[in-house]
């Protein structure tokens, strides 16, 4: 039996170890990206709460609306 965590292996529950959870959600988000489904349909089919989906997508830096924070060196001086 494989130790790999598959997105559909444990619907509506995360693996117990943090490293496994992050890998699980990366795999799940990859499956979503190739599914062609809406977030709502994808989550419903797998028994996930949409909020958890969006939280993990944001936390893993995979959100398409993530806004990078400007570095101090990117600041443009204002001249008056």
C-alpha cells in the first residue's frame, strides 16, 4: 500500500501531521486546477468546506488573487 496522500482519499478530513496536510492540500489544489469545476462543485463533490479550500489556497500562496507586498527597495520616493 502506498504512503502517498491522495486528494480523494480522506474526504472532509485533513491528514494528522502538518507536513502531510500541506502536501494533501497542494495535491488537492492541483486536482482542482485541472478539474474544470467551480470551487463550489469541486468542494461539494469531495466533502470540503469552501472556506477551508480558500484558506489553504491562500496559505500555500496559490491564490490567483494573492497580492505581493512591496519590498522596501521597490518603494518610489515622492518628490514634492
